[in-house]
């Protein structure tokens, strides 16, 4: 395709790597080297090689785009927040039709592009090449990875600052190199190299504008149609989210008037960079019932892949939360710093079981382990006469809820609490010693209704199940109210260790064993 005069440029004015402010972290946590990549003998590497050859896209550029979009995880065809699919995040939404474009360019059906990783990578390469052709890159320029910067910026269908943030991230991966382990265990390497991306055709005005509320953050405003001006309630909590997509892609999604969602801040996985998209004084649309009273923090990644939750992200986000707590007098506890899944009226599961709340709250400088219900802990210690603290208060709340008079839930294990514990133990045929150990904890935490539960179930009954499994097994089962693979594994372990039928489902026999303190 002939070069368009609009995109004529000189290499003398190319931006240098120093203009990039991001620092890439690799999925394995190990620095990449400049050594040649090993022969591509595995499916993912073969897919990148084939797609690069067929569409004339540099292989390492293609891999860096895929890594930035998905950490090389296709999520079994499940869509992102922006309705994007697969390793290359081929999207189908009002502003980004890369899935449909890939189907037209490759001849592959859309369903295969969504679910088949090799086809998805081929489709991503085709879309990148189409952008390069429309920009007028000739064969010689296509061999120079730096010339692809404008095409990469267009790949996410963002504009201005969001497009520049997207392309900068990809080119930093190229500069730093990466060694990534895909979910199936296959290793994909991109050797480091000097880069001087050609930014002449990308409008990056305002990319490095300072946040008006948090000086350490960038400022890229969301569409005014995706939030409400002002507040109808006092700010009293921080809500932690996971984007289910990439950093720049999420920022771009908040700029899309059709999305009808936003958050106040977005935190990048690789280096903890923060971008503010909605002013603190305005109401972002991120948590339904808590919108008017909360600040929403989106963290780049997917709930089912802990590789996204880097130390840099935790530290950067915790510093922001600590700042918000000080500025708005938000208590640093798990009643006021909560996950999206813990907000009443929400059906989301983020940040999920892989989010390390104890570590996060330690970094914030607050109280770990107790979300708003004050019943969830990473482990349950023996509570007895003379004990005090949050877990005693939980015992008192549970006993009182079951009709055993433990007195005021003051967190002090006195005579009334001991007497109520003994009465509960006798009713469950447990040793009535008045001490709350693993068996009594299990019976207390599981007490209540006994609905049939299986993978896909959600709600308070699942939370009760998850807490009681934590007490019974002595290992943490995240109490997020979502019955996923981790909960199913815990149920199977419990059933096996208690001589029950092992099916990973919770019916009368499993509930009965839990409520008997087995």
C-alpha cells in the first residue's frame, strides 16, 4: 500500500527510551537477558512464529503485545471487561471491533478467534499488520520494530494519552525483555534490546499530566457520561477492584461513553504506575450501592491469575489507599477498605482469592483480616477464658446469632462467653470444655441454612462454607462468596479427609459434617 503523506516522518526526531517511564516486570520475577530465544518447539511459541511470518509483524513485538494484554492467558474464551478475547484481546464493543476485523482479515470464524489461542494470535497479527498498512509502512520499515509504535498505539483503539500509555508499555517490555510462563507452563521469551520508538504520529499530549488529587498519579479523565458530578454521601471507604483487562485498555474503556463504568484510579501491574480517571469529589460508577460513599481503585489484571498482583502494584496501591484514608478520615480496617465482592448488592468476585489482604493491609498500615462482617480471618486460633480481640468478638457474634447468650460482643472472653460456648458444644455433641478450637469454630462458622452448593454458586452461604473450611482444614480458603475452583478443591479435600463421598459439591452430608464440627 502506498505511503500516506500524512504519516511521513524522519528517524531523526524519534523518541528515545528515556521518554518511557514504565519499568517492566516479568511474570517469573526474573530479569530477561539478551541471549537468543530458544527454538520455538511449543504451541504458543509456534503460534507467535507462524503469525509473525504470515503477516510480517516482528515476532517479539507480537509477543509483547500479547503479554501486555493478557499475560499470555486466553482465559478459555471468557471476555474481558471491554468484551475482548484471548491472548491478543480481540475486542467486540462499540469502539473496538478488532475481533470482527480479525475475522474478515484471516477468514477465521469469530468463535474460533475467541477460543483458539493459535487463531487468536494470528488474528492479532493480522490486525496489527492492517494498522501498519493504513499508516503506510513499507517492507523495509516493517523490519524496524521502532516503526511499529503508531500501529501498536492504534491496536487498542484508544486515542491520545491512553494510546500512548498502551504503546509505551509494549515498548518497555521490548526494551527490558521478558520471560513469561503461560498458564500451561510454556515459556515465552522476548530478549531485551535498545529501542527508539517512532512517536511522531501519536498524540501524547497530556500523558504525563499530574493528577489533580494525588500528585504521584497521571491524569487521563474518563468520559463525563461515565460518572456523576459531585457526591451525595461522605467518602468513608475504599473499594478494591480488578480490571479483567489491561491497564491502558481499562483507561480507554472508561473514556468510552458506551461503557457506563469508571473508577477513580487505575494501577498498573508491572510497575505500580497510577492513573486517575475521575476526581475524588465526583461519583465514579464502580460499586453500585457504594458509589456515592467510596473511592474506587482498579488494579490491572484478572482475578484468576495471581501473576498480575505484583509487589510493585501492592505497594503503590497501598500508598494511595493510605493517602486517601488520611485525607478523608477513612478508618484503616477491613470494614472500610473492602473488595468489590464485599459491597452489598454486587455480583462481582473481585479482587478474588489471590488478592493478599493481609499483606495489603500491612502495607496500608491498618488492621488485617476482618472484612465488614468481622467473621473472616485467614486462620482461626483457639479462643478461651482470658482471650480477647477480634476473634473473640466473632465467637460472641456467632453464639448470639444462634441463640446462645454470650453477652455483649465486646471481644473479651469472660464467663458468659464460656457458658454460651459450652451450651453450644453440648448441643453439637462436642467436648464441652468452653474453649473454641478447630471443631467448635467449624460448627459455629457453618451454622445456619444448608442449601445445596456447587461450582458457580455465590452468596452468604458460600461465605459460611469458605470460613468453616478454613477452620476445619487449617488452611486459608478465601471467603469471597464465590464458589470457584479453589473452593471446590477445598470441599474435596474436606470430604476426603472426613470419609465423605468426594464430589466437590456441598449437600446434606457435607453440611452435616461441618455443622457437627467434624
